[in-house]
């Protein structure tokens, strides 16, 4: 099963519970909550393009490197934390990064 297939399975499962259940029992609410958590974890694995950010203060430190004013660096679009091209995942929230073909 691929990541996208797992995400679609969770979505279909939630839709089935909501549309086929007239009154949500506690176990249905639990299943909806559990699949919501699973969807969030799965979506973290789907790479997203990092947001570009131009340094507008004296410098920004990312890891051991300082980036001077005017330099373009990158931020995680999910948590707004600075990210480095050296990493495939945001070290703050775990979101997979899509750095393109660079
Ligand atoms: Zn993040």
C-alpha cells in the first residue's frame, strides 16, 4: 500500500462511518479520531515544497550556519520552522520536504 492509498483508505473509512451511521456511537467517534490522527501522520510523509524566506534581520542561524540579511532561506510550510536542504524532513514537526531536483 502506498502513502496516497493509505490516505484515501482513511478518508473512505471516515466517509463510510459518517454517511452510513445514523447515530454516532462512542466507538464510531473513536474510529473517526483514530483515522484523523493516522491521516495527519500519513500527510507528514507526503513531501511538500518548503516556503522561501528572505532574511530581513542581521542574520538567521539554521543549525551551525548563519545566513546574512538578504539571503533566501527556507521554512517548513507546516510549522514555520527553518529547514535546511541537508534534511529530507523538518526536524521540528517531521514533515517531508520536497527540494525538487536540486
Ligand atoms: Zn515543520
